[in-house]
């Protein structure tokens, strides 16, 4: 390790190496969805394979990509992010997106319309 690194940086690296779990270590909160183009598209981060997908909201690819993440155990976080978009970005139509995802059964059993 370089001699000019800070004590904090060295301690952080050592702590990460000591865990040895090979998992992703992120400082702060990890966002799965990044809304684009007034809610018409999103970047969907896949924490399991490190890829970021550019998807059209409401498309079949969008629904399938979300299902894949939900099956990997990230459903609650993704749903809470979309609920946050409903609250914080009401002009972008996230309420309709959430409703259509629920009706399509993306988060579990389909809701009867």
C-alpha cells in the first residue's frame, strides 16, 4: 500500500479485505432505478451482474428486468423506489407505472383490475 494514503483509507481497505466475502461494498444507499426523460425511460442497475440496462418504462423488457431483480430478492427496495418516484415526481406518471406493474403481477400475484 502506498505510504501517502490516509489512515482512514488504509483502515477501510483492510476492513474490506478482512470480510473476504467478495460481495459488493457500497458507501451510502444503492439506487436500482434512475429515471430518465421525464419518466419514459430508466436505467436499471443490476447488482447481481453489475450491468446497467436502459429500458423504456412500461415495456415488456422493463417488466422482465424488474421480475429478474425481484426474484433475486430486491423487490421491496425496487417497489419503495418507485413509490418514492410517485411521491417526488408526480408529473412523470409513476403512479400509473406502479399500478400497471401491480396489475401485471411483477411484484407477485396479479391484482384484479
